[in-house]
């Protein structure tokens, strides 16, 4: 399946054919997709437990039913109804019935072929002199989850993400104890995989309706509506998608070829050849559409994006790049050589000196300034999935925005674009506040990073090495490696 189709067709599958198994090699391809997700300094602090054991699945399903029974089903109808803004009025009664049916909350877990628990860790440090923000745990989990989801769609396998069973801290602890999960790791989500009974039974449309781009994306400043191409009158020919363009890249190739890109073509480099590094308008819109079709609790879409473009927003882009450069100087430049070198195990030895020099003088991180566009992802941690019960918070919220980021990132290879995820622009909290003030982002929202986007200056190899599937995926119990099909007899 082509990558763009996979991103556009993604939906939460709410019911599976219980008698239909997913072929083990297909599941393995989906697990493999998770490996290629990005993580800060490639630390890959995410683990998954594959659960096929019916007893464990039923036990977790029961937790989900209880949470729903004690939460949603007791909430007065008008309160729930108001949350369903995005659901067409004519199907709201059916939707409400399903939502408040506590049996159904468990059925999805019980009838899926494979339940995969996604476990992250907010306490891992990616830089020697900086405490990584705890939301990185959720972000890294989410990018891997989204890769699996895209891969599942590409393989015609249904997937759904559930957080309900873990909404009670006590449940999460019980699961950790029974499955041997260390208590400093966090259970973020359960991923249910199976053969979809019907792709999306609840909505009359192919997928859940999403808010329009005009509300999801702000142009240069919070609240200033992004104008879609159809409504712009200052475009030139190059801004339109060529008539013969067909997104001809396979899902796995896109996931595998996605890279962190930190050098972009710029106006002075390539002025004559290809538009001075300018990203055509249709590609920006394609990226934003990919972000738009992301899952979120109650389809709340508790994320927004502020789009900065050259040359209009050059001034703030320059400041963002400069902040990242300064931060890089401190967190990498002030640390003894050996300490940083050890962290870069995944980089070929002969390139150490060069890369370390660029990290120490900060120039490697200056790329937001050079990028032709910047997308600032924003997330609202206070959105709550459930009227009653604990479901929200920074970590959970950052999962959804990061799945949207990963969707854009995975679309880049086919568009000939690259994204660099720059956390250093805003890892200093005061600086983060200053950007937010400058861009009008309300203080109750959060800006986890800045994405520099442009045409890569040079072709890049595939990603740096990743841990094997057997290190990231455990079989039924924490630490028990998943055995790849090639090694089974
Ligand atoms: C949460 C998170 C934070 C990151 N922070 C930065 C950053 O501040 N600067 C940067 O250049 N890359 C950053 N990256 C990108 C990683 O360095 C990159 O994903 C990793 O080295 C693997 O390389 P790849 O993305 O090309 O596969 C970050 C990635 C994630 C997921």
C-alpha cells in the first residue's frame, strides 16, 4: 500500500473477527516498523509486551469494563453528549450506546488477535547536562506506536489503541506486577491488533471526522487561521501537485527511509536549480493532512500546529535556531569527550570527531534557522478523555501529538522532504515560555519541540542501527525476548 493511502485510511478499528488470526509474519513486520521510530539520541527507551494469552487478555479486558462501568456509564448523558462534537448528530445515540457499554470496552481487548502493551520511560536522560522532559517517555512510545499503526493499515490489519484499563493507577500496578514490568516504566497504551470486522462501524464516513485544517493549524501566530490552497490566490505553478504525482512509495519503505534531517537546501545554495529550497504549498498541505488524521482520545484532537514559513517568519526561525545552538553548546560542548562519545555508539567511529565537534559548537542544532518551514506542535495536557477518572495529563497528551508528528515525518521520504525534531529549542523551560509568548500560544498548552522542515541538502543513508526486535518486544512477560520466526523450529 502506498504511504499516503495508509495515513489517510487509518482508523481505530472497534471490532475484530475473533476467529481470524493475524499471520505471525505480518505481526513481525508490524513489530519491525516500531524499531525504525526516532528517539532522542537513538536511545530507544520503549518496550513492548506481546500478549496472546487469553487469560491475561481477559483479565485486562475486565479492568477496562470496570473502569467504564464506574466511569462513563454513570455520567449524565448531556455531559457525554457535549464531548461528541465531532460525531454527526444522527449517529450520536448509537455512539453513546457503544461508549457507555461496559461489555464492549472489554470485548475489543478480548477479541483482538494480539494485544501489545506499549511501555515507556520518562526518566531516561538523552543529554549529559540536561534533564530530559518526562513527556519524552510518551513521545518515544508514540512514534513507535504510530509506525506500527501505519504498518498495520498497510498490511490490512486493524488496530486500536486503548488506555482505559490503565486509567486506574492500581490497575497499572497490578499489571506491572503480574507481567514483571519494572515500576519505573510506565504503561502508556494497549494496542489491539486483529482482522477488522468492519473497518469503522460507528461512522458513516470512512474514518472519524476531524476538525478542518483551518482550526488545527495556525499560520505564523496562534489563532491566525491557516488558509488552505483552495482559498489562496497568490500561488504559482510550482505550488500545485503535478498532475501525474502518485505518492509512489510503499509503507515500509517510507517508515524505513524516514530520517532526522538537519541540513536543508537554502536559498543561496540552490537558487536557480530548484526554487531556492522552497517547499511547494501542496507538500505542506499534504503533511498537515497526514497530521490531521491522527487518533486521539474521544477524537478530541487536543493538538494544534503553528506553521512558520520563510521568508515571513525568518526572524523567529533564526531565534529558534540560535537557542538550539546555545543549548547544544552547553549540553554537549561542556561535557568531557568520553562521556558524549559513549552515547554515540550508533554512529560510525570515523564520523565521531566531526559529529562531536558540530554538537559541541552547536552548529548541528542550528537547523531550524535553515529550514524552509517550521511546524511548532502544541499539546493541551489538560484535555481529559473521561468525565470521571484519571485520563489525561502531559504524558498521555504528548502521545497523541507525537503520533501526528510521526505521520508527517513518515510522509517526508516520498515528498522529498526531511524533518528534524529539535527539542533543544525549548528544553529550557523559560525559553519555551518565551516562544509561546512570542507565538501567542496559551500558557495552558505545551510546546514539546520544534520541527524544522525542508528539502534535504544531501541524500541520506537509512537510519542508524536499532536494537533487534527481540530486545524491544517481549513475549508475554517483561524480559522474555520475542523470538523471531527465522529462529523458531
Ligand atoms: C523526543 C525526541 C527528541 C529529539 N531531540 C532531538 C534534538 O533536540 N535535536 C536533534 O537534532 N534531533 C533530535 N531527535 C532526533 C534523534 O536524534 C533521532 O531520531 C535519532 O538519532 C535516530 O535517527 P533517525 O531519526 O534518523 O532514525 C529527537 C527525537 C525524539 C523522538
